[in-house]
């Protein structure tokens, strides 16, 4: 399978680790518990939309592999976000 064919359709993810100084963060897919290291963004607007997601937040994302690295993913779309704590 080529890197171009390694996309995922939209799913719901829980933020496991907030974005770090390298613009990377970790999410876990609801239902499968698979984790994904997010390292790239389709554009700056997408990066800005997910930059401040707190740990525990739930977000709809579309992902595709970022190059040939094993667990490196690019956000190609972002949907609604729900906070882990509505009172935060």
C-alpha cells in the first residue's frame, strides 16, 4: 500500500497528549483504542483549530499517513470538539 493510499476516513478521537512545542500531539480513536501521533496538518487553519485541544477533549478528525513513518499522521479535516470538562 502506498503512502497516498494510507488514509483514514473521519473518526472520533480523544486527545491523549496535548500539542507540544514541535506541533505534535497524540489521539486515541474511540471504539478501537488505536493511538495516532499527529505530526502534520493539511494547512495552517487546521493546525490552528487543533492547537489548543486539551487532554481528554473529543474531536472528529480525518487523518492520512504523513510520509512513510510508522505512526505519523496528518490531519486533513477537523470537525466538532467537545471538552472533557464542560466547566473548565
